[in-house]
């Protein structure tokens, strides 16, 4: 599967990057709106114990490998800022 361009959030504790719209994630993490049915502010509860809050205008675009896209999340090697090259194509 070719890499894709997606909006993602990054856990400040473990640096796992999560794709918007894939929550709940297979690893147990969850990204949910602060106010139900209102998608401007989000809270990430990561499986590592990290928690962060995001506003829609703070989201960044990332190039996402095929495997990370299927999972809905990935490492810094699998999900890189737009404009950078992926280091892994698995």
C-alpha cells in the first residue's frame, strides 16, 4: 500500500503518532472529542499513560506508511511530517 497523507496527533510521552478518525485504536489508545459531537478539540489517552489535548488547528499533516495506516497509528519511522521521506516502507 502506498504512503498516505493524513492529519495526526503525537503522544508527548511515547511519541506514537495517531491518525485522526481511527479511534479507538487496536493498542488500547483512544482519541475523543472534548465535547461530544464537536470536533474542534480532542483528548488523546495513550496506552503508555500519556494524555494530551489538541485543537484542530494544532494538527499536523504526516506521510503515513501502509502498515501504520491499516493500524491507525505508528512510530516516528512510519509516520513522518509531510515533506519528509518515510524511513520504512513496510
